[in-house]
C-alpha cells in the first residue's frame, strides 16, 4: 500500500500560518502536519518573537502555545488584539488584504474546560489539544480558513 504524502496544493496556497511554540518537538510536528496539508508556516519560539514576526509578515492564522518563556500565549494574544484594535496591522500592511482579526488557535496540553475559558478570555478563537494530529488540525483549518 502506498500512502500519499503529496501536499494538498489547494488547501493553503494563500494562507501562511505562524506556529508559536517553545518546544522544538512540538514545532517540528506542527510544521510537518501543516506541510502535508499544503500550508506554508513559520515558527516563533515564544510570544515576543511572534509579535516581532507579525510586524514583518502577514499571517492568516496563529497556532499559539499557552505556556512559554519570555511572553506566554495569553499575554501575546492580548497584545495582538490590542494592536489590532489600534489599527497597527492595517497601517502596516496594505488595507483590505489583511484580516482585521487574525485567527488565534490555542495549543493546549489538556482540554480541561477552565483552560478553554482562559484561552477565550485572552482573545483566542479556538483551541487544539497537543500533540497536534493531522485530522483535527485539517478540520480546524478548514473551519477558519475555508477549503
Ligand atoms: Mg510550551
């Protein structure tokens, strides 16, 4: 039996995804899954690095770990939402082509309901439990970015 590893070219052609994660193994796994689904992705090691990368390049969706050194996922999300509200990204990138709300999906180690509440309260849109598996990742991306 041959298992096709061909990326689904249509899936994420116009969408670039930012993975914000301090664990190298989790970064690698998420990168691999996104690549097989046909998405382009970059990695940031913590929230502060993510903020710097977001100021340089347009991303459609962020996979955001919660527990990270320097700046954790909750604080980074609050800062991104503040910058959005201030029009920082709209000023920085061409108006109209940049979403006024970047989709932020929490990567959580557990799926306890209090974690979800903290994620949503911080301004995240959705959550995905770690380790990231291809099927739930594909479903989540399809839900937010379309086919
Ligand atoms: Mg972490």
